C-alpha cells in the first residue's frame, strides 16, 4: 500500500479555513511529504467560489494546479504530482494535453493527470458553458486519449474539435497516466474505457472491490484488458492517541461540512449522510484502528490511500502527516 497527501491547491474554504493555503505552505507540505516517504501529492481544481462558501462569507484563494505542479516539479525528485481532479468540461483538451505532456517531461515522468466532472455545477455555469456535462466529459476523455496516443491527432465532436494537431514532444509515460475521479457508475465506465486509474472518495472496502471489478469488465469490453488500472482512494484522516479526540476533530472540521455539501453530487450514492456513515468512510481514530482499516482496503485491491489531513493550519497539517508516517506507515513497508 502506498500513501499520498491531498495538497490544498483549491481546498481552502472547503476543507480548510480561509487563509490556510499559501505558496510557501504548498512547497513546505510537498517537500516534507517527500521526506517522510509519501508516494504522491494530489492537487484539486476550482475556478470560482462555491455557492455555499459564498453564503458563509468565505473568500478562499484557489491556486491553478498545473502551474503549482510546474513549480513543485523543480523542487522535488521522487514524489508523484497528481491532479485530483482537473474539471474536464471547462478546459480545452488540446491545451491541457500539452500542459500534461510538458509536466510529464519536466517532472521526469512523475506527473499524473486526474480529470473529472466537477462536483459543483455552478462553476460550469459561471463560465457560461452550455451542454450536458457528462457527454462533454466523455468527449473530453476521447480527446485526451487521442492526443496522448497519436503524434498527429484530429477529433470532431459535438463539444470539442481539432484537426491535425502535432503533439510533440511525445509523452515519456506510456500509457499516459490518465486517471478519472468520482464514484458513479459512469466514472467506472470512463476509467475502463479511457483511463489508467481511478480516483474515488470515501469508499468502503466493499465499494472498492465492486468498483474494481466493474472497471475490469468495462476495460475488457473496450479491448483494454491489458491495462493495469490503479486505484488511488481519497479520504479524510485524523490520527490521535484517543479515538474520542479523533472523532471530535472530524465532526467539528470544515472537511466534515464539505462532505455534507457533496450529498447531491460526488457522494449522492451513499446509503446515508449520517455522522456515523461518514465516520466509517474516513480514517479517523487511533493508529491501531487506522492500520486495521487500511489492511481491509489493501485486501480489496486499492493501490494508494491519500489523505485530507484534518487541520486548522499548516502546522497541524504537517504534524498529522508526521504522526501518520511514524505510527502507521511502518506497518506497510
């Protein structure tokens, strides 16, 4: 099992208090994660403030993840840099493919491009985008795979089109590590048909096992059974000596409120949005409790767990990273 860290490129105001994210903090968390032996850092993507954050008076800073990772690639040597996720329907696929291949070269093969629908439709609407987001994302995935696989690429669709694009240099990574984020059945299909990896959130081991099986089925139908699809699962994490303290920090955190805000999008298929249901789908507790839970996901076939460490500031975030690395990670080496 590998472990990763959720980087707050666009998590301020959602997972963390406004004022949490700084350029120096992004650098410090990434370099410390590499020192501690984490396999990856994952940055997310937002363009404008979400409605429920505006209603609370929040004005978060969102940093564009491709630019952030360009900077971080020069400051690191081993750690994987991944987007989780770029909002596909609001991007130009040709420009994004060029950025991704450039980052692939700049990082010496350490960049992973995770794309998704976007949890908040209001961002799509704020940019005056029109159309069915799901169908747009399907076309977007087709565009990216064509651009990554063919040196001279053309595509004609309803939402995206381009002709004779010569995409040079070619990617270092083959197949290009194109991951898809989300939990829905449509996401599983996209992973199987187009992707090299899956970026779900807040699963149970049973969910993970069933999702992996469906991805394999879709891949086989698409003639892609040779692809070794990776699974990198996102979850919240707070490690404490006492379970009661860990649970208290979880329930009172902005991260918990963010999960509740996803009940009509990313987490709409959860059987319940109760406190207990959300608690069991995240990694909250003592080191021994978290180790036992990780073992279940390892048996289910998850390759990497990456965490939104619950914290009020950068100092607490790094302390949680260090505590987890000391008390939990040695059990999986």
